[in-house]
């Protein structure tokens, strides 16, 4: 037995199958609404311009069961200055995108996010 110290016994390995532990039945995963990459790029483009001008400072994103929110803050505060919302249930009605102000008033709503975001940055050029 070369390569093994004289006192060491040869090792043998064996696999033992043990039953899976009983786990509670899995709850179905609740779907959430989120912004896709294109939508986030549009929102972050406007956000970045406003941050560079010193107008906005912070943001938060919330992905809920029925809607996604991008909240914009001018400074650290309890209330968002603006909220960009995506609500797919409104897709066939008024449009799934809307922007609200600090008081909750809807500033703009529609089917095209780029058009809706123009309320936040009127100089924004929409490229179709």
C-alpha cells in the first residue's frame, strides 16, 4: 500500500439514500409586476438627467402583485415627489403607465411610457 501512512486504514465510501424530508406543500408563487429592461432604461434616462441637474436625489422601486412603482425623491423625505406606475390591468383602458405627483394627482397617463415620461422632462425627445 504505497502512498498511505502505515497506521491508516483503507477508506471505503458507500452511498446511502435517505428519503426526502417531509416539507409542507409549496404555496404557489404569487406573480408580481415589474418594469422590463426597456422601461427601466427610459425611466432611468429621465432620472439621470434630473439628478445631474441637481433636481432629484433618490429613488425607490416597488414590485407588487398588481403594479410596479418607481418613486422619485427630491431629497430624503417621507413622500415621493413623483411616482411612475405600471399597472397592466389598465392596458386596454386608459393605458398601463401613469405619473402621479406628491399629492397623488395623476399628471399623465397613457399606453406609451416615453410619452408619459415627458410630463417629468418636457425637453425629452421621443424616438419612435
